[in-house]
């Protein structure tokens, strides 16, 4: 309680004091550009994924515009040590995403290289995915895919480098006949997701859908 009084939680956008389980105040929340995509219908994520690999369904929660609050929220999660932001974003997702009668069999997260995981202290997708898993009653696996190469963050790469992955990922377990939901934070070129998607699809008779926190527009 003393810490709360001395260092109250504040909105990351306007600096108003907010509840400890929030990241933005009610006024700034209205400035977040949610996509309103339909998981089962065509949307920009599906259009881009379909050019790269066979995909069933896709969803992105928010738009990742330059100098936007959405971008600030993702950066707080990834680069400023605010792991709990993942749970907040997950709660926003559950308010909008309905799998209806086609729930995935398994949620799989894009992995960090062990060096980057050690440096950051957490994978920004884990709490997000675990919160979704509990809400939708869908199992998750953070270790189905592993990253073979260490690289700097996507946001720090130029466009050419983003398109070069090589043999970046591998599947660690036998898996076949599953409807898998691949989860990442930001969809940019789709290169990372595509690289993982083909590893999963080639591992067996699997189907793949994609869920991202944000769509880079």
C-alpha cells in the first residue's frame, strides 16, 4: 500500500493515475485502434498470410500505426519490462474474439532465442497465451517450436533483413492432425510466422491459424 501511494500506477499515454491492473485510463483506451476483424472472414492478416502459406483463419486485435498508442502498448510489453501487459491485451482479445464451434486444438507461441529470453527475462507472448488458454479452455505449448538463430528485434531490422530467415525455427515434437493457432505479437512482413508455419505444416497433417496482438499497417 505504501508503494502504491509513493509510486502509483499511471496511464502510459497521459500519466493519469489508474488501477494497478490497467495500462491506460478510460479516456486513452478510446484512442486504441482496434481492428474489429472477423476471425472467420477475410481480413488483411489472412490476405498476407495466404500469399505465404496455407492458412485457415486469422485475427489481429489492434492496428500498429507509427506514433500510436497501440505501438506504445506493445513496446511497453516487449521492451519496458511490463510483462503483465500481456494479460491486459489478452483480456481485450477475449472480449472480441469468438472461436464459435471451431476452437483450435493447441495454441503455440513464437519462441525467443534463449539469449534474448535471458536478456528480456520473459517471453512477451507467454502470459498473453496462458490467459487466452484459461479463458477458452484450449491447451498451449510454449516449446513446440524452438528458435535456432539469435537475431535482433524485428523493430530494429531493416526491411531486407526482415525477409531473411534461413533455417530459423524447428519443431521439437512429433505433431500431426492438429488444428494449431500460432500466436505472435506484431504481424509485419509475415516472414517469421511463415517460417514457423511451414515447419508445423510439414511436420504432419496439421492445419494452421494465426492470432497476433497487432497488425503493422
